[in-house]
């Protein structure tokens, strides 16, 4: 069985289901900093333009999860765990009006897990 690069807690899965009911299909992009401070941002699928400078780490609840290639180089041996906390972040992410925000926890992969990682998903132009 392949090891996923990004997973979600039960709280995050519940919020994703709620946001899907409100907005339809979703996508995530892990921000690299600046105004929103490096947090996962949730958009309606296709609302955020990804391209050659991004990688797709996999799916979270059938939502693609992207990040920049440069940022991925720093976390490629880390499993990202999508979670939720109360509070409003400084972002355009869909959950912000609900008074919560997504955040990332992480776990380093073991040597054995690294051998079993899911491959990155090719981004179609």
C-alpha cells in the first residue's frame, strides 16, 4: 500500500464535506508565506491557477492538494496533515467566513515509508 504525502484529520474531513456542499468541487494550495503566512488555502476547483512551478502532492477527500516546487523541496520527506482550528486567518480561503481555518501539522517519513510514497501527480497544462 502506498503512503500518502498529505492526509486530513476527521475535523478537516468534516469541514471539507461542508465546504463541498456550499461550493462544489474544491482544491487546496499550500501557501508559501507572504500575506497569508504559509497555510493551506481552499478554493473552488480551478479557481487558483496552478502551473509548471507547482506540484500536486495527491488528493485529500477527492480534492487535489498543490504546493510550489521550491517549497516541496523543503517538505518532501514529511507527511502533511491537514487540520482545522478556530480563528480567522489572513487569507482568501473558503473556510475563513466560517470562523475557522485550515492549518498543517507534519510528520517525518521513516526510511521505509519513503520507499512506499505515492508518486506526485502530474499537473496537466
